[in-house]
C-alpha cells in the first residue's frame, strides 16, 4: 500500500489529506501516478499538474516525472509553499 | 549552534531570543532578530484566524536544511529558527529567526535571506479566515523576486 | 512610537524589546531588532574595557533626529534606539535598535540603515582598553562606505 | 565667558574636556577661534583642523568657518563619530 498526501489547496481538491492506495501494475513513475489520479478525478489531475506543485517521494523532493515510485511508501503533492 | 523548532504551541520571541543570545561567545558583537506576527488584517480584509498546515517530518527537515545553508553561506555559527503551525490568532507570533555574528553585516544578511527563503521554500501552507470565509495564501510576486535574488 | 534613550546604565535588550513590541498595533506583521555587544577582542587584540564618551544634550538630540529621519524615510511609526555611554565590559550590550512594520522589508531596511548611520553619525567616541593600553576607535572604511550608500 | 569642549582624541590633545575662556575682540568666527587656539598650542590647532572634525555651536552642527561665534555660549570640537 502507498500513502498519497495532499497539502494546502490540493487537500481541498483531493477531498482529504491522505489516501491509502494499491497502485495498479501500469503505474511506475510520478507521471503515471499523476495520470492515474487524473483518470478518476480530472479536477484533481489538473490541480496536481499545475505550475509550482512539488512532488515529494518518501520525504525527499523529487519533481522528476520519470522517477520510479513503485517502491515508495509515501508520495506527497505540495502546492506553492508559504512559510514565514 | 544551529537550532530549529517547528511547533504547534504559541511561543514568546523575547524569551527565546534571551535564551539563545545568553549562550553567545566572547566574539559575538551582533545579534539580529526577526519576529513575524499574524496581522489582524490583510489585503483581503479582516483576518480572524490564520491556519498553517505543515508536513510533519519533512517540514522540520527542510527548515533545518535552510538554516544550515544560510549559516554556511554567511559563515556564521549561531542561527535560530522557530516556526509555528496550526491555528494562530491575530497578534500571535508565527516565526522567529535570529543570527549572531562578530560583525553586523553577516547577521543582517543571514536573517533577511533566511526569511526570504522561508517565505517561498518552507513547507507550510497558509489559510486565512475572515468574515467572508477562508482562502489559501501563496507567496507574492515580491516574495518570489526577493527569493530569486539569492539564487543568482 | 519613536523612542530613544542614551544611558549610562547597563540594559537588557530582550526586556526592552519585549516591552516595545508588546505595544504593537494590530497591523504589525514584522519586528526586526539589532543588539550590538562589546566584544572580548578586536583587531587590536584582547579588549578589557570599552569606554564610550558622549556629548550630553547634543548626543540625545542627534540620536532622536536619526531615529525620526529613518522612520520617515521608511514610512514606519515604531522605532526604538537605546545607546549606552560610559565604561562597558566585554559581553555587555552597547546599542539596541528595533523597528516594527506591517511587512518585513521596511523594518529590515530601517534597522540596518539606522545602524549604518549610528556607526558614522552618532556623537559617541569609543576608546578600547587592552593589555597594551587604550586607543580611540573611529569608523572603518567599510562603515563609511555603507553610510555613503544611503546618501545617494 | 565661552565654554569650549573637546571630545574623544581631541580631549587628549587639549589636555582636558572643557575650557572656560574669554574670547579676545579679534576672534569673531569659527576660523578665528581655531587660529586663536592654535596660537597657544600648535598640536591642538592641527588636531582641531583635521579632516572629519565637526564644529558644534550651541549644540547645533555648524562646520562653517565664517560662522560668527561672538554670541555663542558653547562651542564643541568633535573628532570622527563612532556610535553603534
């Protein structure tokens, strides 16, 4: 099982902060994961593909579409950050 | 010492600064601090509450990384960062940054630059609640411009 | 409020900042402070004592003038300056500057610029005492360069 | 009587912080005062004429050689300032 996390306005778009999912065999990369999430929810798909959204794989910023995610335990989608 | 804390509890900037500065070495000639407070109004009108979401584990690691990066860049050994998450009322502190150095230029540069980084690179998401409901706040064009200046 | 104090007594920067910041308005989003300490060593070696001479009456008036000038220039209403005179031991605070503003840029600029002015334009004369005797300290070329930048 | 004040290293040069003097009639301006002080003490005269020395007349920065000082109660010579 993989934990997918959505923060900030992406949490609103996803309807919740966390999803536990079993990835289908044809989802191998960050790009595949985005497409798969968009298949069931086009609005969420567009929100997580927007400019400025970071992808974090197992708590390391990744941002590479080709990154393999099959062994990952946790993937997070972060909208633009705003500390301070 | 590089000291960072990401906390859900309210904190008192003056007490934290007093504690941090008390441990300074004999070579310390300058202490610069920045405290950021939740304002009672923003460009969207009255603010009744600010909520800062964070990513437990990742946020702490990123704040630590930014503090170390800035300390190394300005060659100073003492940097403090405290950052709140959760629900914050108007008037309450959100963030505290302090830096100690022999001379003032390095401490000023470190605190100002670290704040510029925190505004765009710290994993927090801000939601303001006012009379007309809540909305997410993202870095301004000015925040991005200031941050970009440091990448050059 | 523009608050300035020229004093022969030791003071605690954290307590003064706490008091000053506590009176902030609902619009205050940023507090920047600078505290300058007497270092235990300078480029001339070990420092056992620093003595700051001032010109009673004139020094107070000039510090007040500089604080008002900087507040007006950066359009901020809250500036605090505390400056020691007399004999100061290594580790003791010499000067404290604080500024409050809605957003951070103005407060950072005001505190940094006011320090640059104080280094070259505040009527104090510094004498460092070390193992080899005493000598008068004057602004460095770097101090003058920083100050000149603001006149442009 | 006029009070003349010397600060910082000028105090050392003058051998004291304060002098109470009665100005002779031929001393009318800041420049005259400097010359008059130099007449009795060349080293002090050169110290108060150095670059960066400010002249303050009745607690107002003056720095004008032609400034009339006959009515002044207090004149101060300040070497380069160094606060902070």
